[in-house]
């Protein structure tokens, strides 16, 4: 049985349906969208002249930054700072993931807390995510002083905001069958959560936690800019002193470590849960 090709009139009607003239309200919406985009470009100082004149400046920076500074003493100092950066990221991410579980239980609807508690905790998580991690680092530098501890606390708070929301969504989306079966037997809410909801959400928890670790490593590389420990302070000093070869060494070290962590995280995610989320 052969398919008949659409007639010319049918093709014309199909094209008209796809490219029909927008209504007056839709047209005004498009115009308003374009006006907002150009307004934002103007506010951001967008300049084609500056874009056109930037390649020579980039070339000058590259000429002064290459080759990177490979002095053994410099590499040793930077390596220890990178180790400190990873310590901040891993410690902050682990503590943040652990604390995210009870926070997510209070956020998820229909588990152990009422709707008012759910909304309050969810709003708190939204506030945490709305504040950049470097701003949290500044807050903790004021609270506990300069150093890696302030950076670790900033990573903890940032991880709670990230994982708390996703853990809650994962528990809300899990299969309700096992939980309903336990509830029908008279099990308490905490028993249902511990025996059905959390085990069912565990693969998603693992995936989200690995993403949180990647995020923590990326964030921890710049917390040193505000005195919260890690290799970021070396990057700032390198640019402040116009020591571009050392700054380029820091940039390359950050890139290698972050890409390496992402590759290891992706491999672990595949091995543990079988597929990428």
C-alpha cells in the first residue's frame, strides 16, 4: 500500500498553519521582548567597537602569559593551594549532602511535614540558592575569619541549597507504590520514608551528590579571591602584580583539576547508577 503525497492545496494549508500571522498582542509581545533585549545590552555596556578592538589585547596578554611559570618552587606552592582547594570542596560537599537529607525531608510534600513547613523550608532553600557562593564566603569570612574554614562553610551552605531542593523533588517523584503499601500496614511516616522513599530515591541522590561535588570544586577555586582559602588567592595576586605567567599556571591547574573531577564524577555516576542523569 503506497502513501499518497499531499496535494498542493494541502501543502499550502500546512504552511499557512505553520507561519500564520501573529495576533496584535503577540506582535506587541515580540516587540517588547526585543526592546528588553536591546535595553539589557545597553545597560551591560555592549560595544561592537570594544569587541573589535579586543583581539590585540588578548594577544598581548597571551604573549606575556606564555609560557606559564613552571618554576619548581612556584609549582610546589600552587600544588599545595590546589590540594587545599580540593579539601575545601570535598569536606564542604560531603557535609552539605548529609545535611541536605533532613532538609529535603522537610521540603518534600506529603512526607513528614505539613504544607506550611514545606513552603517555609522551600523558601529558605530558594534564598540560599539566590545568594552566590562567593557572597556566602564573604559572610563567613566576617563570621569566622580568613582562611579555608570560611570557604568550607560557604560550600556547605551552597550544597544544602542545591541538593536540598533536588533531593526533595526526587523523593516527591519516586514510585508511591511501596510507600502506600507500608502505610496500609500501619507503618509510621518515618518508617515509610526510611524503608521506601529514601531507598527508591537513592540513585537520584547519588547522581545529584556527584553533581554537587563538581559544583563545589568549581566554586572553591574562586573563594580565595575573598580570603576564604584555596588557590583563588594565588590567581588574584598573580593578576594584581601583573605576574601573568603565574596567573596562567593557576588557570591551567584549575582547568585540569575541574575537568578531571568532572570525568571521574561521570565515570562514577555511570558505574554506580548505570546511566547519566
